[in-house]
């Protein structure tokens, strides 16, 4: 065998070894690449899941904060209107409790007793039953100033508890009320609006009889 043939034979053999080595290494390299890609995808999926969880938690916290703020607003607003009703009830002289603007229209005592009855009644869907001693027809039966104020105070405590303990997250729940399906949120708004409505009526009664609402005295 000539030197050239040996060289060619050696070169071919070396090339074959290199080719075989590469061929053997390639599947391993490809396997490593697939494994790394799988790890990257798993990490990306995990990061996405964590981000989604964090987003859900943030959304829940924001909703809770919004619910808490709304509840605080309802409690605060009811506190203001109920205090004015009570202050006005105190401001009316006892002899004005029977005054009414015209026949067939509620008297002063009847307005305040009507508010008291509604505070009890509208608290029912929130787990507070009408007091056993608040009987039918109390609006017309209770006429003495001290008795009217006592009932008004008691009803305000009832309604305050209703606003403070109501689960606003479940406010959309439907209950049967006045013979129809109504959300608990709607009943809370009716309760608050009812107090505002009759505060305005009581203010008109006060002005008509020369009674100055305490919060506006001196202004």
C-alpha cells in the first residue's frame, strides 16, 4: 500500500469516526434541547398561573374594599338621617305631637311611629324579627312624646344593626318582599330612603308649627 493510499484510508477512517461521533452526539443534543424547551414551557405556564392567581386575589381585595366602603357609606348616611329624626322628635313640644296639617294626614306622633315601624319591618329580611311588643296599630296607639321617642330610638338601633351587619357581597340575593321578588340591596335602599323621606316630612311639620330644626338653629 502506498503512502497516498494509507493517507486516504486514514483520512476516510478519521472522517468516519468524526461522522459517527457527531451522529451519536446529535440525538443527545436534540434530547437536551427538547428537555430545556419543556422546562421553559413549564416555567412560563407556572408564571402565567401565578400571575392569574395574583390577579384574582387583587380583584377580590378591590371588590372587598369597594364593598366595605359602600357599607361604611350606608352606615354613615343612616347615622346622619336617624340622628336628625331623633333630634327633631326631641325638639317638638309634647303638645305638638297631636298636630297634623289636615284631617286624614299623619300627625307628628304618627310620622315618628311610622318611621319606627318601618325600621323594624324592613330589617326583617336581614334576620331581625319585628319586636313581639310592637303590635299592629301602634302607629296610632302610641301618642305620648316619651313613648314615641323610646320606640324611635329602639327602631334606630335595629336599623343600624341591619346596615352594619348586612353582607353586601350577597346583596343581589333575591327574597320575597311585599309579594314580589326583590334583592336585599333594594331593601336596604328602601330602608334608607324611607328615613330620608319622612325626615323631610317632619321638617315641614316643624316649620309649620314654629319648631326650628336643632341643626339649623342660629343659622
